[in-house]
């Protein structure tokens, strides 16, 4: 019975992992992010690093660096660490090395991007066409709720592997 359980866990874990980028390094993964929920928007970035969403926006390529369960960084294609600016709580990618990047991100095995365990965020309209800004929490009741989903899962944090 124990062998069957170990085989089942192994199959689940392998189903959860996609091919890593670059080849051979499962700790680094490139992906796009889409917001799903009350609205569906692709996430791109302004030149200053602020995340912006729109239905037809070109998806920005993000990179996650997976260190261990629950300790993952998220950076943009310029190498800037992504996080929530305070006090506004808007999503930005503006921290550059040698500043310590935020390791509060993780991706579950369903592709949901989480920050410190939180998987629901807010989008608020900017007043410019269909564009939205992304927030950790809604600054206004007019904002919509969304979940952030990656389009490629390389390493996920949903399943605990039992000891052998």
C-alpha cells in the first residue's frame, strides 16, 4: 500500500511540474500573467515598472526564481523585483539589485500567483480606455476582484511530498 501511495504522489508531483526554463534549472521560470475574475486582463508594465492591465495588452514576460517552498521572487524582463508599493499597495516592478528582492510570491499547482498566501487582488480602472492598475487590496468599492494566473507552471507549492 505504501508503494502505491508513493507512486501516486510521484505522478501528482510530475503532473504539477512543467519543463523548466532554462533547461535543467527548475528554479527559474518565464511566464506571462493574466488577471481573471470580475474582469480578464493581460498584465503588462509601464516604463516606470507599474503593472497595467487591459483586455488586449501584450503580456509582459515575468521570471520567477524558486528557492524553496513559499520562497519565490518575481522579476520583470529588466530584472526588477516586483512587489506592492506602500502606502498605495499598487503592483510595481522597480527594485533593482543589490536591493533584496521580495521572496513573498509563490505559484500553486493550478497556476494561481499568490503573495504571502493571498490569491485575490483588486483592479481599479485608470480612466484611460479599458486599462486597470493592480492593487493588493481595493482602495475603492468601484474596483474589481481578480486572481492572477501564470500561463506556465514550472514549480508549484500546492503539494507536500511525503518522506520516503
